[in-house]
C-alpha cells in the first residue's frame, strides 16, 4: 500500500490543570524536515517532541503547532520577586550617588528588568508531560491515518494509469505486427525507385536487397524496448502491493526508465499511429510521476 506525504492531524486534550491543542501538518519533501511552534512553557520538552516525530515519520516537511491554556489558577500567578527588586533598587541608589550619572527609574523600567517578575510554571509537573506526550502521539496518529487514506486514493489513480499504458503497449504491438509485411514491401519499393536509372541498367540482387532491408528493420525493431517497459511496469506494480519503505524514491527511478524506453520506441518507429500512442504513454508517465512525488 502506498502512503502519501500529505496529511493533517489534530488533537485537543486537557486535564484539570491545562488544555492543549496540537496541530500537525505534512507536505512532500525529499527528506524529513520539521518546523515547529512550541510555546516557551514546553521548551524543556522540545528534544522529546522532535524525537517522537522522527520515530514515526521518515520523510516529508512536518509543521507542528502547539497552543495551550492554563486552567489551574495556582499555575497562572504572577508575583514580584522582592529580593531581586531590592537588589536593583540598591544598585540604582548607588549609581545615583555617582557623578555624571543622571536619570530616573520608573516602574515600567523596573518591571522590564530580568527575573523581577515570577510566573509559576507547570512544566516540571509530570501531569503536563503526560498529557503533552499523549496529545502529540494522538495528533501524529491522526496525521498518519490521513496519509494512508490519501495514499489509497493515489494508488487507485496510479493503477488506472498503469493499465492505460499496458493497453497502449498492446496497441503498439498489434500495429507493429500488422505493419511488418507492409514495411518490407515499402522498403523494397523505395530502394528500387531510388536506384532506378533510365540511362543505366542496374541489376538488383534480391537476396542482397532483402539482407539490407532486414538490417534496417532490425534497427527499427522495438520488441526489446516494449519487453523492458512491460518488465518495469510489473516491478512498479510489486512496489505498490508491498515493496519496501520509501517506495517513492524507487518508483521515481523506475519512471525514469519508463520514459527512457518510451523515448527509444518513439525514435525507432515509423508508424504514425504508434507515434501518437507513444505520446499518450508519455502523458500517463508524467501524470504518474506527479503523483509519485507525493508518495512516502
């Protein structure tokens, strides 16, 4: 089964002390890239949060956003640090007694000084860590479930396009078989016309002519390219069914081989109908390639 790199997960969770809202999004990327907005309250947990994401995600650009609301007033108090204030005031008094130092200390300036205001923080409380861990895992699982559903939709679309390519190849094979005798006849007629000289009598050796035509037709033969393309399609379908992790990279490589064989067939064929069919095949390959860019 294919898994998309696009997804969205959300979890809202709370206990008696705090309410959390976690949103996590992912889009396609060649590697794992994590962008996050973690409140200062949870800075100590940043490494643990990133570690959980890396364990569950292997590729994609991940965007995590965490919001919270304190429900327990005991953890939401703002108090003045009297000791710090007295120390700052003493320093201010000492400075004001010195020469060439002027200025007034206002309440605004005092409140802006570092560590003069204490805000009780629940980050050390294990209940907050547990609820954060549970909420993060639930949000990631929600994202993964959406990735799987999106992957199912992409799988259906890719299979339909592969079936189209297989049908187009059957048309090319049929056209090629029907045209072999006609092609031989046309080549023989063209060569006779080119070497026909009214002033000189040229004796045409049919055996030599046939030999030369066979060489030309061998250069135009597309049987090997069709066989290789059919083989690539079978391998591609196996990746869809099972395969290994990070299927997208392997499928991208196979699609390059799809296109290589299609281009070779296009350059070899003289059949106008086959040329038109090859254009259709290359169109389907490009559409599959666009889908595979979003596959994990």
